[in-house]
C-alpha cells in the first residue's frame, strides 16, 4: 500500500475525540476537491509502498488501542481490507475516515464519512465518474 505517513496523535474530532490513536494515512484519492487539506495524499500522492505486515508492526509499536485509517481516500488502497483485518486480529478499535464514494467490505468499528457531492471532481476514470454523474 502507498502510505504517506503513520503517526501517533490524539483524535481531534467525532465520538472518539481525545482518544490517543495511531493514524495510518494512505496516499491517493479518487476525488480532486479544491478545498483538500492533504494534497500530498490526493492531488500529488506521496509516500512509500509498504507491506501490510510492516504497517501493522509500526501501528503496534505505538501501543495504542485505536487505529485510524485515513487518506486521501483509504478505501481505494488495494490492501485496505487486509490491513483492517490484521489490525482487528490484534484487538485494535478501527476507525475509517472516508468520503463515502467507494464501498469495501472490511473490519471497522467506526466509519467517519465526509460525503462529497457534485462540487467535488472525480479523477478522469470511468469507474469513479459514474458515481458522480448528475441525473
């Protein structure tokens, strides 16, 4: 998986605000929102290819019971279901932060969905463009 960064911080929003968490920020997004605050994971994806085993080891090294998989758009990462299954097997509480434009069957305790509508521009890819067609 292309990972921009993995870091330990405090969840700043939502139901788990204040919870010490390990954030796994995937790189790449199927949208091009003009207000994006992480262009290094969307418009210009940066990071390194990392194996799921390596990501899990780094997360476990932080000794937190909360893992947040975010992006970019984490649900387009090819191994996201495998990653969440491995994190679940280690007993972590998993939050997914997503735009809600892609469905993946995966391990998740809390899904934080920030819907994007017609004012978001999908990547020039027919798989994503169909999701955003106006009727």
